[in-house]
């Protein structure tokens, strides 16, 4: 059995550009806390083998998602949950004046940043390639 406490500072940057704090890892998945500062537009990304579930805690934003069947922009606000199935292109941004924060669960566990590829999304990113 494990337990963790939210770290005060970010552990890393996501491939898209969010500040992330590692919360939990296991054999079937990982859980992180993500923060996107006001006005930040992250890079559009697609994952090779990992699916994600998100739950928005605070702030306001939008996420663009496109798979082989549909494309949509979903408002992100506290209480909203979304999924990002394997192979879905996505991009998100903070449209509010406070940080956008959410919990992200990856399944299977995140294998490393080589998992993510960047592509053209709905908006011009404000973060640079790392």
C-alpha cells in the first residue's frame, strides 16, 4: 500500500508543457497533478500507447481532441472529466486568470517522454519545445 502528499513544487514538465507533480505509480497506471499557468497554450500531442483520464480541480480552460472519427473542443472547469484514448491528438490551454489544475491518470504507466509526439493543433502554442 502507498500514500503520497502533493509536492509543493513541480517534479517535471509534461511533453505538452504543463508543470506536473507525481502522485502515484503502479503496475496498471500512474497519477499526476498538472498545472497550466494563465494564458498558457500547450503543444498539441498524441500518445503511442497510453490513454489518459483527467479530472479538473480548479481554473478554466479548453481541450481540443481529434481521433479518426470526431474532433471537438471541450470546456475545462472544476468537476469536468475527460478521456484521451490512445492515438487521440489533443491540445489544451488555460483561458482563465488563475492556474488550471487537474488530476491525470495514465494507463498503462507512463513509459517516458518518447511516448508523446507533437503535431499541429487547434491553437498556436505559447510554450517552446524542450
